[in-house]
C-alpha cells in the first residue's frame, strides 16, 4: 500500500488509448439507413478516453473533485484528491471558495497533484419524485466543468464519477447525462480540448462501455445500431434534459411555489440536503414559479386564460420586489456602485451600467440585490433604455448562477424586455459569451437580437457619448492596457472645435 500522500504511478492523459482506438464489436448491417442525432465523429472520438485507474495519478491539465457544498466531503475520491494535493488545497477551499452550490463548478490550483488544477463540483441528491431537477443539476456539473476548461484555455480534463451512490443517483442514467453532455460540448466548443478522460472503476467501467457507443459511435454500423438504443429524452442541442412534450427543461409544478401569496420568499439556494426535496427547490436548478394554486383556481373560475393568470401572478411577484426595493435600506449596495444609472445615449434613452467585478456570489445576498435592483430600475425601464454590462476582469465568482439569472428574468415585469433597446457586453469572457448564447437560445430568445459584444469601451461611444458614461477607473485602465487609445477608427474624442 502506498504511503499517505504518495503517487504510485504517474499516467499521462495524452498517452491513454482514445475511444477511437478501441475496436467496436461487429453489428448486423442495417436494412435502412436512418439519420442519427449522434453521428460518427472520428475527431471527437479521438478526444475521449475511458480509463480504469486512480484519478490522482493522472497527469492532465485539470481533474474534477466531486464534493459537497462546503467543499469538505469525505467520499473516497475527494479524500484521495486532498491527501495527494496536500493541506493547501483544503485551505484555499475554506478561505477563498467557501461554498459551492449544487450544479456549480469552481476552480483551484492542484498543488501536489500531477494535474495542474482542480475543478470542484457538487452533484445532486437524487429523489425519483423530482428526477428532472436532479438531472438538470447533474447536467450543469459537467457543463460548468467543461466551461471552465474552455474559459481557461486548458486542453485536458479528467472526470471521475460525479454522481455518487451516497447521493442516490442511479449509475446508468448518470452515465448517459455525463457522456451526452461532454459529447454536445465537444461538438460546439471542442476545438481547444485535446482530451477528456472518464476515470471509471468497477461496475462503472462496464456501464460506460455500454453507454459510450450511443453518443460516440465509432463506425456507421455502430451508429445505426445505437439509434434504437438511445433513451427517449436526449436533451436539447447542448444535452440539457428537456421535457419534450412541453418544450421546457423542467416541470412547471415540481413542488410548492417559491412565491407565496403572503410575500416574497428567499431566493438563496438551499443546502444540498434539501436541494431536491425542499419545497423551495423552485429557486434552484431551473424551475419556474407557478404561483399560489388557490389563487390560480379562483382565477380559472373567473374565466381567465392560463396566460392571463401567469401574467397576473408574475406582476404580483414583481410588485412585491419593487415594494421591498423602495422600503429597505440598501446603502451598502449603493456604495458598491454595482448597478447604477449613468446617463443617456445619443437619442436620450437611459443607460444603466452593471459592473460585474463588483458582484461576489459568496458575499452578496441575492435577495437584497434583487430588491435593490428592482427599486432603482422600475421607473427607468418605463421607456426605452440600454444596459451595459462590464465583464472586465471578472472571475467565476463574479458571475451569478444561471438559476439565479433565470429566476430574475422570469420574475421581471414585461416592460424590461419590451423596452430594452440594447444589451452591450464589454470585454466579454468566453464564459459570458457562452452563457449569453445559452440563455438567449433556450430561455429568452426574444432578447437575442438585442445583445452586442464589445471588445473595447470606445465602441460604446457610437451610441453613448463618453460624457454620459461614468465608468470605473479600473475598467478604463484595463481597456487602455488591452486596446491602447483611440483604437476605434470610427470615433475620435471631441475637441473644442467640434462643440
């Protein structure tokens, strides 16, 4: 037995056989050729490996640590990773990361590990009653981990089994979600990824070898045979679980509403013990509020349509947030100058700035932020307006979770979407581009044509005069360092002769 903290045998990730190298079994020739949702892609098959081994022996750019919300889980994989990495890894988890919610992924150095970095993610607890919520959360574990790989320009990653028997997730459905999510990600963003290693042992090795051909067929015969073996629900084009017959990603009524008729409940995430079982699961991982069922029943008796009832409930929820925003003291958030009205564009429309770097997912209360934002924006968005989001120098902790964004968007009054003229994203990271594409494709397609990505501040000046933009100095310094000055040929600073 190896001494504690010792690496027994180093394995280079790029030296492992790829899925393409493994010879497929012989299949009966199909009588007819059908179109497959997962056609043969040799280039993708050459990026994926199955390996039965110890993930702490694997030399890749990053490995994944399946942990809990407080980043101190004692499962065998996580314990082994911390033993090899050394105490520095736990120290940075406690002091800097602090919390990682179900479905999220966070990034640290690897310290004593052969891998340069570690991605920490939290798989869901499984409850068959709320299976779709668990599926969605697990999808985001893999999707967010791959997003970190892309965002940090890493070339290789090692995935252990993120879903665990301890949390009750069935192994085979978990394998489908894991493999399908990686396949879809590589289809869209695999150009910079050289190797994804699925580290599987024991019974999981057999399950993965059974499921892999469905999503990574190695020849046409295997592709055609596997069409009939695919599960009915293969998710959307990114692999995210979808309830097909309703065209949404989770049931509208998995549990009790997150908004009661008495007031606005918290939208902070629960801990993992309750994330699938709590009556407030609606805040987490991709559910929609349904409103008070007694009120809905009453409104239906009055002959109102489902859409009218939905609008009525949405307006009530939004009104409560506005009331909270105007009645509470938000002086601390105001001092942060994270969201503020800076001036007007060249046509006279209000311009609202959002400074991403000043948001911290671990220190800012989401409830108070929503109330504060509604309080200051409600009057501004009664007319056409523009939003400018500065992604300058943002890290993962500066980006709110996708479930938080979806909740806020679903709660807002329709005037926000109707009157939004343009959403400018300045200095966008890959993470922000991806999340924007995903959100405007699957959740808010009505705003997709309003988004503009700008690589420099000066490009804003086509629409907003510099005198109207109260931009923090650190953003201007970063812009000058990256782009220099006067880089936008279509714009030049005003002089006295221009006035």
